[in-house]
């Protein structure tokens, strides 16, 4: 049975946990895809995860304009979230992969870009069909309705954070 796994909370490491799950799956020969929301295109950010996973043949699509509070990114992210969700549904229905990482997906729900109840209804219905992939979902503020249908939820809590507590800048290998 395919599982829905969620990494949420206000601490650092949600995406890293999701990517770790994806790498573990690759080690078992799984066909994996990444759908990333909100964050700028990985070519712009040049994240280490993007670089290595593309070399390993993982399809990676991005539907994000960056921080929602910058310029008109909120409006752009709203449109991109809709586009991304349609592609994710195609991936699910196409049965072309064993695991899909939906990175930063919870924001599309908590910010109202997508209707949470509609997403939950879709996932509940589709997971009953053979070929439904494992879904790994990351991001803060996972809505209760999504949490309710998940098989595993880990909340990553912040105790101390070098960027927020001391004003250091984001750096390669640590933040991206």
C-alpha cells in the first residue's frame, strides 16, 4: 500500500527529510519525481539536491516564484500552484513513478492557493487505485485535514537556528 508521509513544523530540515526519503527510495530502484512549490526555480537557487538528483535521472519540476511577501510573488505562486497541482495529478494518474516528493506543498494549502478539502478528497480517492505512488509532502503548517489522511507525520520543531538567532546568511551545503 502506498503511503502519504508528511514532514511539517517550524524547524529546519523538512525538505532535507523529504529528499532523504527520496534518495532511500532510489536506492531500492524506485522511479521518483520531485514537484517543488513556492521556492524559486532550482536552476536559480542551484540547490545541492537539484544538482545531484538531476544527475541521477530524477525528473524535477518547479512551480514557485519565491518568497510570497516579495513583490507580486504571492499572485505568481497562486497561479503556479494550480499549474503544479494539475501536473502532480497527471503524474499520479500516469503511474509512471513509485514516489513523488511534493516539496513545500503545504504552503499551497495553508495560503489558500489550492483548496485543501479538494486536494484531500482527490488523494483519498486516488490512493485506492492500483499504482498510486508514495507521496512525501513537506512544508510548515500542514492543514489538519491533510494530516488526518497521512500515514506518517513528523513535526520538526525549531530549538535554535543560526539564520534567525544570529543573523547569519544562507549558505550552500546547509540551506541549499
